[in-house]
């Protein structure tokens, strides 16, 4: 059985599209199980039907035409119970639904297995046979295994635009088609899709019609020429060191690029109207698959050569085509995984919204988007983005919804929401120079989290009292190499000068987890538990020291710098970091710089640091809580994984208890304690934190006016009562309900809608 399953899954993985994958499954299962019929039905939620999508054994004419209502038949029965069902007397079953004329009448043996993805039944895999047969446990086990694999394939095909159901859902006739993701950044936009792909990755290349066929052919020919030239250079360089046989590979490569081979096929595809990258993708994929399923290991290896060659041409194409790209005035950036570099690619005045297929509300892409105040939907795994290029869609970041083909009513509704939100932001502008003071006279300092130069003016416009977290890794991410000391000095000076005399807290390089540098890849099975933050920089003192020196030098004449250490798990890490900071300080003094030694703080982001908050506090000048990571590690929920986004709750009672413990430890040690995670930019979260004793909150600039408004319309006493009630709750839903009621009672309904995103999913 294992051999059959393996062979079928290998073939499915190599299939060109979903329809071929389904056909392969039914064909192979029918043969492997020696059964009369094997069929796959897919669920179409729009019409509440199961549609026969592939069969061996039933009338082929029924494919795409046979629709079974979801509550009818044994297919509906399997789907309703979400579990396998088998019988040798199908026609006697109470849910049996006879369908005439498709050839299933005499087959009474039935085994159906649901195809389930993320708790949702996508379809049913069915085998049928004449009366004589009884399907066995082994048969069932085989179908369950295959259907689990198929579920992933179907979901992926739909997410990448190759889904059979997605095509129907996004069909021109259906209006208000809604795809749900995770709330990234609240706000609403109506904008045209621009899909951005990471370099040289075929999986991310969208299908796109080309506007100018001749220009597209020419750009492909140029890319080809560039690759040919590069291969020749490498070939010449390696001529002496390679054996003849290995050297022949270059000849093979050159022949493959010949007009009569791959190149000819790709040009033919472009002439059919596909843009060069898409044409290249299709032709390369076809050839790779053809080689991959060959039995001969030598020929199978050729798949790697073709893939490699394809990537080289793609890289060349992308280099020239990215430069030439233009964006609509209202653009929604859509990408499989949005990165800082992609955000920088779209002109800021045109970027109205962001959709990331992967990632969750606390991924770093979402955090960046939040600091820019751009409505964002994360983890939209079902959105068939590769087919959406240029289409106008509605993005509702509050609910995590994306609407395709909006009806006039829906369009009008969202146009109004956009106007109302703009008015509300305008209303909040008057708060800019007012203190964040509660109605009973308690003040809280509201700082901002920054990462880009543009954040300076944006933050000051919103009344920021300083920077509680400057994420230095972001300027590192948008470079092609580690920035030099001088480049770093320039970058840090912009922040320090922009905010002076207000404090600027610069965090030392915090890479790893979901933040990687293109020129310093960290490949790990478990990145969030791996080489992250201070672990990396202590292992690379040459990087750490340059960064500290740059910070200290940038601070000359200003003295508003504070240094923050991320991801600390061991007290000894603080000792080591402080020693290096001392070394850098001595060095720059010797070089003649005149600057004070800045305060150094530690981030509390992991459970170990919560329990050792007092010991850590004794070593440093201040504490800052990273509630994004702390929530992730306390609840054991990957902040980046939309699959578990429902379980990520910053208002979980355990998180609240830990936050209380940290602030108490800081107060006992008599040092300032702040919080710089996303919780601080949620009005309800900010009220709870103030009640715990946090005097400084650092947040994204876009959220600051709302937080200030909440504080100014609440009393410390009300917040303390809300906190006590929250700490007595046993689960996060109850806490969220409680804060919702408390905020509504204080007339803060409009501010409360913001809370939704902390719960990650609407
Ligand atoms: C945090 O973890 O809360 C934090 C502020 O750091 P980052 O989000 O950059 O990991
Ligand atoms: Mg963190």
C-alpha cells in the first residue's frame, strides 16, 4: 500500500494543474484498489453543491455537470459527518440519492472519505464497486492518506490561482466574492492589485497578459542573451578545473537555450499573449515535471538543470522588468510573503493597501504596515492572487476581508466607510499637542516604534513623545550587504536628530525568526526557537560592535540615545552585551568622540525573562516588554502562522498575569518599565497596561491618536477595575468581551473596533 500511495502522491505533486492531479488520483486509485469506480466531488459553497470533478468508472460526460446538493446522497452524508463512511448496501442507506444515467446504479459497495483542509470539507473522495465487495480498513486507510495529501494540494492550487473552485468563485458573474484572511492593519481601501514576486522564484510568478508582445519577446531575448553570456564566462573559467564530462553540462545548457528548444517554446507562449515571466514559468514547469517522473536517475537529474536554467533567465527578466514597472494611483500590494523591500518598491503615495498570502497579524510585515498606517490583510491563504493582477478589489483590514467583483451596493458602502474613517482621523488630530492624561489626572508617555526615516515626520505629526523602539534590522534588510559604520551612523542620526531632545531607544540588530537579511540567510527548522536577536549578535561581535559604535557616534551632541537588547533569555547575555558596549564606548572615546554613555535596557520577550525580571532589572537602566514575542512564547503560538492565528491572543489571562509580574519587578528595582509590542497600540490594551503600572507605552504611529483618545476619555480607576475583572477571567474570549463592554460603557465604541486585530481573526 505504501508504495502505491508514494507513487500516487509523487505524481500528484508533479501534476501540471489541479484537474490533472485529480485525474491522476482517480485513475491510480481505481487501478491500485481494483475497484470499479473512483470519483472526486468538490464542494462549491456558492451553490451549496458537490460537483463531480473527476471520475474513472462513471460516465465522463457527468464531470462538471453532476451536482449533488450538500445535504443529499452519501457524498453529502460523508461531508456532513467529516469522517469516512463505508457500506456494502449503498442503496438501502437513508441518505442515498439515486442519480440516473451516470452508470452507478448497480454499485452497492461504497467508501467515501472527506477531503478536509483547516476543518473545512473541500470535497469527497469516493470508491464504488459491485455488490460482491466489502471495502476494508486498509482501503479506508489508503483513501484517508491520499485525501489528506489532496486537501493540501487543492488548497494550495486555489491560493495560487489554479483552483477549480476559485475560478468559479472569482468568476465575472459572481459579485461580492469574499476571501477571508487575518486582520493585519485596520482600515479600508479600494485599489488595484499589483502582485510582487520575490526574485527568481517561479512559484510566485503570476500569470499576466502582456500588453506589448514584441516588447515582451525582446525583453525575453535580452534576458536569454545575458544568461548565455554568463554561462560562457563561467564555462571558460572552469574549463581547466572540470573533467570533460562535467564541462559538457555547459554545452547542454547552451543547447537548451537554443531557439529550437526551450526558447522557441517560450516565445510561442508569449505570442499567445502571456508575459515573458509567465511563459517562462509554464514551459520550465512542464519540462521539469516531464523529467522528474522519469525512472532513469540520469534523466531525472536533468530536471534540476532545467530548473536552474529557468531561474537564471527569470532573474535576468525580473531585473529589467521590475525597473520598468508602473503602479496605479491606488495600489494594493499583493505578495505571497510581503517583505520590507517590497514595501519600498511601491511609491508611498500610491500604496493604499497590502495583502499577504502568508504571515499573520504579528508578523513583521504587518508591523511595518501598521507603522505606515496601511490597511492590511495577512494570511489570505485562499485568495487566488496570481490571477488578480490589475483588478480592483476592496480590502477591509478590520475584518481581514478581501472583496472581488464588488456589487454597486458594497462598493458604495465601502466608499462611505473610507470617508468616515478619514473624518475620524481628522477629528483625532486635535489631540496632537495634548497630554495623554486620564480624566482623573494620570499621565502616560506615548512613544512610537520606528524603523524607516519617513517614520520621523509621521510620528511627530501625531504627537509622539519619543521613540520606544527603533527596529534597526529594517535598514539592514533593505540593503544588499551589512551597512558600514558610516552608513549606520547616517541612518541612526536621522532618527536621533529628528526626535531630539526626546529619547530614542535603539534596539540592537534583531534578526532571525521571520526576519532575515538577504545577504545573511539563516536556515533553521525552528527559526523562532533558534538563532535570533542577541544570540546572533553575541556570536558576531564584529557586527555588534560596529553597530554600537555607530549608535554612539550618531549620538554625539544630542545625547538622547538609549540602547535596547532583544531576545534575552540568560542573565549572562546581558553581562556579555554590556561588556561589548563598554568596549565600543572606550574605543570611540579614544578616537576623540565626546558623548555620554547611554542608558541600556533589556527586552522581556521570553518566559524565562519574566521569571528573572528582577535579576535582569538589577543589571540595566530600564526594561521594555516585547509583548508580540512574549505572547508567542507564552501561548506557544507562532506569531507568523495564519493556521494558528485564532490562538494568538495578547489579552490571554496568562499574558496579562505575566505583564503584571514584569512591571512589578521593574518598580521594585526602581527602573522605568515600558511596553513596545502591538498590545500598546490597542486602545483597550493600553488602558489595561496603564492600570498595571506601565507609565510608558510605545506603539505604531498610526495607533497613537486612538490610544491617546482612549486614555483621555477613561479614568485610571475605571481601568484598574477593568484590569482586576480581566485578571479574574479564565480565558481570552471572556477578557475581550469584558473590555468591549467596558469601552462601550465609556462611549468608546469607535475605538474598540481596533481590538479586533489583537484576536488575529475576525
Ligand atoms: C515584540 O516582540 O513585542 C517586539 C516589540 O519586537 P518585534 O515585534 O520586533 O519582535
Ligand atoms: Mg520581539
